[in-house]
C-alpha cells in the first residue's frame, strides 16, 4: 500500500512528498489543474493549503488525489538531483 506521510508545496504547483517507506519524490500538479475537480488549486494560496489526510494529499473542500498517482507520476528526488547534475 502506498502512503504519503508528509507534503510540502513548492513553486509552480509542485508537491514535495515523503512516502511511508521514506522515499522523497516531486509531483507536478500543473497537468491536472484543468480538470474541474482541481480548478480551485489554480489559486496559489489555496494550493498551499495541501495537507496529508488518510495517507494522501488533500485540500479543503474534499479535494484529494490518489496516493498511487502521486507515487507513479512523480520523480524521485534522488533521480532529479542526478538529472540536474548531468
């Protein structure tokens, strides 16, 4: 089971995620903002209200995203560091 244990919002609608297994990953929310359920997240102040509930990322108004999506569509921070160093 994939579980998010910590979330931090960053510039350009990014999420820095820590998973229960200790892995840290970056998730880009920009491709999802055009979906009606996520439109409220286009407001940076509202986006910054992200928190972890029920082992995934949630926002007020019962907005959430599946932890499996967060994991499989994100980039490992270790890999991101390797790519940027190249």
